[in-house]
C-alpha cells in the first residue's frame, strides 16, 4: 500500500496501515505517559553568566548529565515563555491546515525544506507515525523562505526570533562542555566553523494502534547539539544501555530537552554520550515537539579536540562532517537492509515461517 500524503485521515481509522508496523523487537514496551525522573533537570539561573561559583555548579551538572546520558532538561534558560507559546501555537495551526495547504510545501523531488509525512531518509521500509515541517534557519544566507510556511501569517517572524534565541542557548551550553574538556569556552562552537541550524517541527497524530509503531524510530542525532521543546503529552524516550530498557522523559512546562549528537561525542573523544532516543505515540491525543538541530558546516573537521592522559582515540582518521554524515546514513540503511534480509529468510512466498531466523549479528559477522 502506498504511503499516505498526510496522516490526518488515518488517525481516525481502527487499524494501522502495514507500512507503519514495526518488527516485534522495535515496538514500544513503555507507555508514552509512564514518566521517569531519571533524566537530569538543570536550572541555568545564574549559570550562563560570569558568576563563577554558580557557573561552576551548573557546569558540573551539565557535564555529569552528558557523561551519563547525553540528554538533560534545562529550566530558567532565559527564553521568553510567550515566544515558546507562540511558536507552539503557530505550529499547531499549521498542522491543522487542510492537506492541500500543507502539501504546497511538499519536500518531494529533493527540495531542501518543507512538509513531509514520516522520514525523508530514502530506502526505509517502515515509516514513522509523524508529520513534519522542516527548514534551515542558519546560516542566515542559506534561508530559503520559499520553503518556510506562509500560513499562519506570523510564522516567519516568530520562527526567526525563536531560532535566534535557541541558537544562543545552544552555544551557551556548548561553552560549559568546552571548558570541561580543558579548552577555551568557544572551542566546540568554533569547531563547527559556521554552525547551521535546522528546525524540525514534529506532529504526531493520535494513532489507532500505538503499540505497533513508533513516532520516530530509535536513533542518535548526527550533529552537535539539539534543543527540543515538547508539549505536555509525553512520548520522548531515551536509553543508555543499548535499547534494553527505555524511559519516557517527563515533560516540564517551559523546559527544553537537550540532546548531544554524534559530532560532540567524537569531538570529546567519547567522553560525552550521543543521546540514544526515539518517540512513541498514543491513541488518545496528538503530540507536538519542536527540535532545533545545531550542526557543523559540511567541511568542518571531525576529530577529538583533546584527549585525557591514557585515553585511546575513538577515530582512525579525521574526516569532514559531510563524510561523517554520509557514513552514518549508509550504515543505517545497510543495517535496515540486513535486518530485512534476516526477516525474509524466515518466510516463504506465502508468508509462512520456514524455520529459525538467522540472527542479525551472524549476518553482520
């Protein structure tokens, strides 16, 4: 069955279309509203200025969270609650538009930015249960306003301010990590050369069979640092043991969830974790999240900036971020292909089980 152009109509159906059904081992076992308090919540009050003692306290909390999880929440971050509220309201208004209005910004055909159902990663067999609108906001010269929604009318002005404030927050957080590595506070930001920012607004409609699918499959972000605002519904989940156990991140009014990406993991020589996360959905109500991905320029060099005594380097060679991203995407697609191969080996043309499945690790060996 062909993928739908939007999920609006499917949200009211009784059963899930086959192209959204995940394999058994990928399906969620922890509910969207089974909240955990394990993810650190850090107040930035007084911690982003030069008040030395308070700044040191905040830095210790951020570093500990990045070493243990690669994900944490921040409150008292200084971004106007009204701005966050306006951005959320406009996003909901966009996704409430008729399908034809949203599809004016369809991302098909290689367009950089716009509206799409599920993921734009080619070759994926199973789709995520989400709609997204996405576009680049930094560097400013790369903005293509033709790919930004023109409805609701205030979208552009609010998004520009929101993007600016979140970029500032991300850079402040990276200062703490740079200093923890024994570097100048601008080191991580400067390693990006010309940091770009991609806004991804995720809308997860209510789902008829949420136990069979995911809003967003398990992954780590490739970039430097992601700052995410989520509503109060719940659905963001994280793991730090390779996916054996998952926790649902408790939504906090006005907070931002901060994820470190693969780029920072490598620049820190593995000291800071790349957040391993996913999104689950539910049958009761829709959910909205707004992610801003701060990434290095394509030509930025990826290699540890500093190593502690006795550490082994986690990379064999320095590569560009563009090459790092390419390798990550190819690896993900290859793993998906091999998993499908392992699954296909167990069934015949009629879909009947033929025998024991070949373990994926044996195929990869």
